[in-house]
C-alpha cells in the first residue's frame, strides 16, 4: 500500500541533527533533518547534486563566493562539485535529496548514520 508522509511531522519526530529517511526516489535518498546552532565544514559532493527544501525556519547556505539565506518554503539545488556549508543559527527543518550514498559522517558533522533497509 502506498503511504503518505507529512514532512513537518517526520522532522518533528527526531532529535536535532538526526537524518530521518522518508523514502527513495529511483537512486535518490530523501531525508529530513532538524538543525540549530550548527555550522558544518565546507564540503562538496562529487557525484551528486543536493537539494535543500526548507520545511520550517531559516538558515544560510554558504559558498566560497557568497551566501544564500533560505526561508520556509524555499528550495535550492547545489550542483555536484560545488563547495558549500549550511549555517544554522536558529532551528530549521529541511528535506534533503541526493543520490543514495552521498551523505556520510564526514559531510554531516558526524551525525549521519545509514539506516538499514
């Protein structure tokens, strides 16, 4: 049976910095995550674009040549190979979409744990 997922409810069900898998779309993994008072190191994903959709809150996405402020309802796609880092000063809840295997402990500040199927 096909099931629906409420992104905000799912994001509210986890602890800060816990990546919660909500599904898979072809070879892509969809996760929601809540973050606050955290800045990740600059990093890039060599093999996958990365989509950020802000479910609730606001955060900055910093690049080597500037920064974008994202608010509730905003979406941005970071092309593969582009160095970036999320800067979360206040509570933000996001949906992330990228190829399965892109997220790891190194590019998530050590908090991503692959869920077993």
